[in-house]
């Protein structure tokens, strides 16, 4: 039986500067975090970006040239990590904007027949959701407001309004599954949820 001291990983070369790199990263953690936070404006996001950069930095320690300053080299990695984060965020924002725009092109006309067959449990379950979720569903899905219009009413961007509505619908779906069971599966056309009350 081998002990942990006897265990080696074959075919893996350790960079001799790895301890030096780790020590420098740890010693400058607060400076690095402040640098990132100033650029992204959010402490939690900055910590995530810094963690990602630490992983990159330790993996790329071998690319550090002898004449290059370790700190300057890591700041370059941080700048690249911030740019990557901004690109990902921008792509998410564009996707949400498209989703909101597509939702606004559809005309939402009240359908009396549909309203007559929708289970009354939906209205009751709206009260069990977070207030902002219930309000989002009520304004957009039940009253026919646009996602952009709802966002303006509550003072949030259209993309945030779209995200809130999506999360609200998911929360309502889960509540309906818990509460209504098979009625939900069959479309609430023959709802019997309230009969036992």
C-alpha cells in the first residue's frame, strides 16, 4: 500500500516558479480585488473574476518571462478576465433584449374563452409568490401589459423585467405542480382542486 507521500503524478512537470507565483498572488489579493471591483462595480462579481484569474494565473505560470514583472503579468491576466466577463455579460444582455423585443411584437389580446377555462387556482397561487413575481404575472400575463411597459412601471430595465417575468412564471409553475397535480397535466379544463374545500 502506498502512502500519500509516495504518490506521484506521472508526466506532469511543475513550474519551479509556482510557489513564487502563488505567494505573490496571495500577498496582493486585496490590491487585485480592488482593481477588479473598480472596473466592474460589484464586489461579488469582482471576487468571481479574481478567482477565475487566479486559476488562469497558476495554470499559466510557465508563460511568465524571466524579465517580466510577476505583478504586471498578473494585471494583464486580470484585464483579460474583466474583458471576457464584459463580453459574456453583453451577450446575455443582448439575448434578453431580443427575448423582450420578440415578446412585444406579439399582440396580447384578452381571450374570453381561455379566461373562462383557466383554473382559479392560478389567481390564488399568485398570492403565494414573491410580491414582485405575482405583480409581474398579473400585469403582463393577465392584464396584457408589455414587458417593456411593466419594466418602466416598476423602474427596472426591459431585460431585468424579462428575467423577473421568466422567474415568476417558473415559480408559479412549481406552485401549480405542487398544488394542482393532475389538473395541471390536463390543462385545468376540468379543475376539481377547490371541491374539497
